[in-house]
């Protein structure tokens, strides 16, 4: 195994990962625009095979979103997801200016909440915050 991390991913590799984790592919234009709108992207390859990716969307102010943390099922449990989240957090911390604070949010896949807790993410709802919510526009 030859694991390499890159700060880039092609729309084709992004869609390959989406398919591998059961999320389904996006139209090429939508995948390309999504990646172009990212503040940070990290990908993981075993030789030339895409096996993982994560990205950060950020308003360049105080709100950032950890999105699309994906690892091909047969590579899960090998520390790849952890490394990519750590790299994403390191990037965001490098963007802090004096006196700034940046809120990072995410939507966890069901059953994966424990994975994110190790980085300091807290589950919602809790005593201070309601449940996270989302919707699909079609």
C-alpha cells in the first residue's frame, strides 16, 4: 500500500468516491462547481486509486463547514478519515487572525458521530443548541 495525501481532487475522482460510499454521483458541472467553491480540499490515494477525500466550505469570515468526508469502505478504519479531518482543521486554524474565532459545523452520517467527537465536535441537540437541520432543493 502506498498512501499519499493531496490538496486537490478531480471532479471524476470526487464522483468515484461519492459512488463508492453510496451517495451517488453528481452531474459533472455540479461536481466541478462544488469543488471550485471549496476553501480547502484534501484527497487520499493508494497508488493512483482514489480512496478518500474531505473538503471545507468557508465564508472567509466566521462560518465553515466540513463536508464530504468520504473513505472507500475497504479503506475505512485505517486512519485515512482521521488524517483528512486533521488536515482540514489545521487548514482552518491557519486562517485564524488575531481575535478571530471560526465556527466549524458538519452533518454527520448516521452512526458516525463518535468519529467526530474525537476532534471536539459536539452533538446536537444539546442543552444549548437545537438539532441540526437540512433540506434538498430539486
